[in-house]
C-alpha cells in the first residue's frame, strides 16, 4: 500500500508504501523484496507522471539539501539548534497548539510514544485504564500490543464494523472505559471518516459515560475538507489530540500531543521515562515547520483531486472490463483511499512496475493480499499530492486501461 509519507506504521522501509508495520513490513523483510526495492525506486524516480512523490524516492543528500534551503523561510537557521526541546522544537509546539486550539503541545519522536503517554496520563486521571477503540486502530494492528505490554492499558472494541463506532454503540457498550480513542481517519478501513454529526454524537455519548475523548489524528490535517470545519473546531471536540508531522506534512519524523497544560506536562514526564527526551531534534522540527507552512495550505486541493482520480479509476476499470473492483470509499474522504482488484498481489505489482518502467507513468505502487477472505484479491492505497493535480479524469482512465492491459496473459 502506498502512503507516500509512511514509515512508522505500515512499511518496513519508507518509500515502499504507505507507512510502517503491516503486511508491507513482513514483505520488506523477505530477501526477494529487498532485492526488488532498488528496481522499484529507480522506476518511480524516473517516472514523468505520478500521483505523488514519496520521501523514499529521494536520497539523504537531496532531502537535506532541500531542508537547508526551505528551513530559512520558517525559522532563523543562524540561531543555535535546540537542546532538549527548546528553539525550533518549542516553536513547533507553539504553532501546533495554536493551530489546533489547545493551550499546550509536546513534541514526541513517534506517535506510538505520544499516544502511550497521553492515554497513560488519562488513565491516572479517570481511574480507568481501559481504552475503547476500533480493532483496526493503529495501536491494535501496528504497535506490537504496546498499550498493554508497556503502559498497562487494556483495550476494548465497541464495534468491529469497518468504520468508527456510532453513538449508540458507545452508549450501549457493556463495559466501562476511561478513554474513547477515535482514529481520524480510520486508515485500515480505507481512510474513512464519519459525518460531522456522527462525530459530535459519538463524542457526546462518551462524555455521557464520564469518559474522556482522545483523537488519533495522525492524518487529522487532511480532514477539514470532509467535515467542512476548521482544524481547531475538529480538534476541539476532543480532550487531547495526537498529530503526525511526517505522514501528510512531509516532515522527516516526529509527532505532537496537544491538550490541557497539566496533561501535557505529565506526558512530557512519561516521554522522558520512555526515552523520548532527545538531545537535538532540529532537522525533524524544521521539516515539520516547513510542512505546516507549505503543505498544509495545499491539502484541500489534494483531497478534491483525489475524488477526480477515484472517478477516473472507476471509469477506466469499467471500460477495461475488469470483472470486479472496489474504490473504497467510493468518494474519498481524504487525499488517500483504497483500491481493490481480483488479482494476485504479485501480478499487480509487476503490472504496475512494468508500466512505470516502460511508459514513465506510475499509477500504482505496492499491492498486498487481502488480510481476510478468498485468495486472489489484493488492495493498494493511493495518495494524491501535488504531482497528481496535473492528472485529468481522462489521464487516469487511460493509465488504468494500460495497467489492466498488462494484467492479461502474455502482455508486455
């Protein structure tokens, strides 16, 4: 799957796909996969047309050169670097808290650590270490059961449907819980979001049960279009929010927790205990500031154009005679969405890579077998960023038709 900025959660290596510890990570550990990676990167770098560019396509020198040039616009780089969280790290915390409408923010090296610190702190305040969340939520699928193993938290699932829980499901859940955690969007279900009314209703239902609400907002930045609300209003529904800087904003790494000052202060203490109080983090902080300044304003256009791409794919598959396909969701809620096709993942990978190498057009990158159900079904994730804005519906339709042609027996 393909999240252009992932690294922590679904893929073993940034640039191979969407981002850190899922089936991609398992495949990345295979020797054949490691051998194939240079071929993929070379093809993607050489492509003249692509829907996005991923950090893994660029060398360290290219990224560092770009950061050195861009950082001057967002921070005085003639100043001394940060030491244990001051300087550009403190400025990033200040800006993030202001954007999301909270009094305080703390920078963390990873979202995994940020959310453990937050939910551990909430457990102490509520007296209940049980966290209600979706079984497809990131901590349940991609963090090696860290909530329970490291932080003494217990998780329960108000729903198993491929969407966030409803207010009724939260209100009627048979077990008490101290925190309701909502992943916005729910990535493994297809980057899906509830409606604004559904979101406000489920938050109210949690509060009726005297639970606090925490948003896993790793990709919250791109949710404003779907909800038709500013980020501050969306984040303001929750008691605390985690955001990522590398997934959508194209930063090098890092995350933040925003919330009330006493909670954030305690989270800083847990960050230190978990080993996250680093000596210097200015490259990550500066790259995040660049993302807030340059990428964040562009996200509405990415989300809008993802819908154009989804339309072109559906039209192209239908006209190419694909026996079954699924665009999930049919109208993307963010600038990322899933595509499902009735073929083996290896065949789809080879068709996409051949298209990149031979035509200079990269439509799809990595494909993965369906986690459940019959064999012969695979899925990918599409991400639309600045390079994708140049694609018309017709461009997408033609590229999809060429991709399907390459799946035919004997096609070259």
